[in-house]
């Protein structure tokens, strides 16, 4: 799902800025797929409790928001 989202976002960005080629294209897909896989691998560990899974997802979201904020600045 994360890889598909990266593709959709690159297509939307291309439309917004008027570029014929999706931006950033294959680079986003190449990075998104392993990141999504590693997050899924971590969340599917048998020994994690539901609380630990929720905490992990919240940490991923928080760190992602921080990175976005840095990129915007």
C-alpha cells in the first residue's frame, strides 16, 4: 500500500507542477517498498502486544511528520 501511495503521490505532484514525467518516479517506489516492508515486518512480530504495535505506529507517524517539517523548512 505504501508503494502504491508513493506512485499516486508522484503522479499528483507531476500534475500540480506540470511535469510530463512522474516526480520523483522510480526513486520514490524504490525507497517506499522496503520501508513499508520493514514496518510491516516489525508490526507482525508474534511477541508484540497490541499496545506495542500501536506505539510503534505512532512513532513511525511522529518521525514521518518531523521529516516532513524539516523538508518544508
